């Protein structure tokens, strides 16, 4: 095996987190700045998540934001991590991503998930029949593939802007359900271990063992997602991580708020971080100096055997976030 094949790509999952005393416009500006700098740091992809009715996350119009990021960068792959397919019509998804794929050739990824990306009331407001679409997830993936195929030119319903356009599909999951879908369809599989690590290994085993080669993919390809907050020292990283801790507390208690500025780590927050529920959810949150995060990342890659690692970082100050991603890029270059 050549050295090139053994390299592990490293990528970014961006949620466009909105901090208190910050604007959505500033958040989008910072997202683009991060993507531009990530491109220079050697990051492979820049994916944007789909969430709704959450004031702390601005990536709700995901395909629009993908176009903005792709238009402001030159070579980094840009995509969805992911489009929550039951919220949308497969035809519209194909048209949007076919358009993006034509505007930015060989740079657009279409990651598809089936979670709502929001609460149930909002999910119903997005699409009242979405639960029917959830059960049809595999069939709707096939519909999108059909719209992208050149063979669809004789169909009565066409996404003409998508036909023949190369936009790779990725299946996203946070449980074992989508592992079966990705394996049966012979598509790459990305697991949300950054917030739902409980079934990571079971899902990976299902995918690896049941994978069926397809015209899209010859052998399994997996992406594992982790949280990273890296800084010069462990103490500095722990202080920066207090924004993440308070954000996750809001998610777990249903009191979602803007991301708060960091505070010095204290006994109360340490106790919160040690809570079993937090420990389970943030099992793959690597917080610390370069040396510590490098050791944790190397162990994660060894244990999972994933093909690619994707990083999410809830960090309040943009300069701290850029520094964390810079440190992680050095870590991956050294590990590679």
C-alpha cells in the first residue's frame, strides 16, 4: 500500500454557532473565514449541518450556505453534514445540489440523514408528512440517485440541472439504522460520534460486514466525527471548553440559548463535565494541549479504523477556534 493511500483526511463539520452578543451575519462571515483558512491548513472537506428553530445554530438554510462557502473558497470540498432528507422533497434536493455541483465542479458533497435536526413541533411545521418520509428514507435516496443519472433524461419527472453532475452521496447516522442503508447501497458512511457515540462500534461493524460494492464505491469508506478544543495548554483548553459545556447543558435540559463566552473552569463546571450523561454524550470530546489531543485522536483512529476524521468545535471566540483548528491540522499532519 502506498503512503498516499494510508493518509487519513481530516475535515470540518460546521454548525455556524451563534454566540451571545453576536449576529447571524458575523457568524456567516466567521464560517467563511474558517473555511478559507482550513483550505490552507490542508482540511479535506467543510460540511455544514442542518438545524432548525435553534437560535444558537445558523446553518438552517444549508444548501444556501454551502453555495456561499464554496463561492468563497477554491479547492476544499464543501457539502452537507447533512441534509435531513425527510424534511425535503428528493426532487428539490437533486435540483439544489445539481446546481451547486455545476457551479463548483468536483467540490460538492451531499450528506443525507433522516433525523429532523430540530424538535418535533418544528419538524411537523417543516413537513407534516415527514414521518412517512422517514420510513421511505432508502427509497428517497434512490430517487435522488435517479435524478442525478443521465438515464433519467427520458423520465416524466426530471432534475435537468442534476443529470450527469458528479455529486457524491454520503449516508449519515447516529444509530445503527443508517449503517444498514449505507452498506446495502454501497455508499460512504459518516457517524455522528461527536454527540451520539453509544452505538459507534456496532454501527461500524454492521457497515463493514454488510457492505455491498456499488458503482459509487468499491470498498467501505467511513467518517468518524469528534469534538476538538485544542489550545497551548490543558488549562486554557479547559477554560475554552466551558462554552461547550454550557451549550450542551442547554440542549439536554431543553433550554437552548446562544453560545456563551468561556469562563475559568470551576468546581461546578467540573462536576457537570463529570456527570454520566455528559460523559456519555461527550465521550469523543478531545480537550487539551496539542500533545493530549494528539494522543486521544491517535487512539480514536486506532480503535475505530475510520477512513477519515471530521471535527466539530463549539468555541466562542473566533480566534480561539482558528487556533484550535490550526493545532489539529498539525496533529493530523504528524499522525499522517
